[in-house]
C-alpha cells in the first residue's frame, strides 16, 4: 500500500542472472523521487567480499565467484556496501531474496557452468 503523501526513501535492488540494478531513492511528501546511483558497490556473503564492476548507471556485474558463493549458500544473508555522493550505505538483502536468486541461477544451469 503506497501513500503518496508520506516521505519515502530507501534502496531498490533487482537481480538479473549476471547483473544487479541498484539505486537509492529519496523524496518528500508531494515531491518527485530523487534517484542516486552508487559509484561503488561491494557485496559481502559468508565473510567474503566481492567488488561489483559498474556496467552502466545503476547496473553492476555479478562476478562468478559471488554467484558461486550464492549458489553454495542460498540461505546466507547478502550485504551490499554502496557508496554514493551522500555517503556510504549498507543494504541488507534478505535470505529469501538470495534463495530465489540462487534458484534462478540453478534453473538457468549456471551451477553447471561455474
């Protein structure tokens, strides 16, 4: 249920087979949302850190090592460290979302390629 009169802010993350779309949004009551795209993103899972190379504005490549770690530990929480012009932010991805991403990779047979 969206309330257009309330201020809104946060991150949106969309997973694709080998990429991630990530951006920060912020707005005030009655204003249009302002989007910020991180200049640097680092993913952390199971104590390992992976730098995500930029593909396009808001688009980041998911390295094979990170995809392999997600397939091997689909119930582990994933944390993204995002650096924007406003500062550094931590984005927590739920274990349910990580599990669904791992399921997508398995259905696409990425587990046999990696």
